[in-house]
């Protein structure tokens, strides 16, 4: 686990320790039409994978959903067959 510090020049001398979280990772297998997104989670939060084939204002479509438990969870799009697809993870 990596740690970073912030706020070292506070007037009262307090140091804030912030845990560095892993970033969202995306693995694509175009031959199988699968996209796997690895998401760091927080206990009890709900994570919903959404996609859109265009950013021209069309509605986002929901795919997989998981409940966080503090580990890295994988969200899967098993129909990633388009040449272009955008993803986002919505947290509820």
C-alpha cells in the first residue's frame, strides 16, 4: 500500500495521511469481444458499469453492477464488439 502525505505546512502542525488507491484498469480482448474493467471499491458502495458507443448525447446503457467490499472488483462487458465504445463507472 502506498501512502502520500499532504498538509505539511498547516499552522497547527497536523499531517494528513491519504491512502493512494489503484486506478481503474481496462483490459480489452477484441478477438473475444470482451472488456474487463478493474475498479477499486469501498465497502457498501454500488458500482455500475455503463457504456455508450457515441458521445453525441445518446443515453448511457448499464451493464454489470457490483457491491464494493474494499477490494478491486472486475466489471465485464461481454458484448464489446464495436470498434469504438466509451465506458464509465457510476457509484451509488
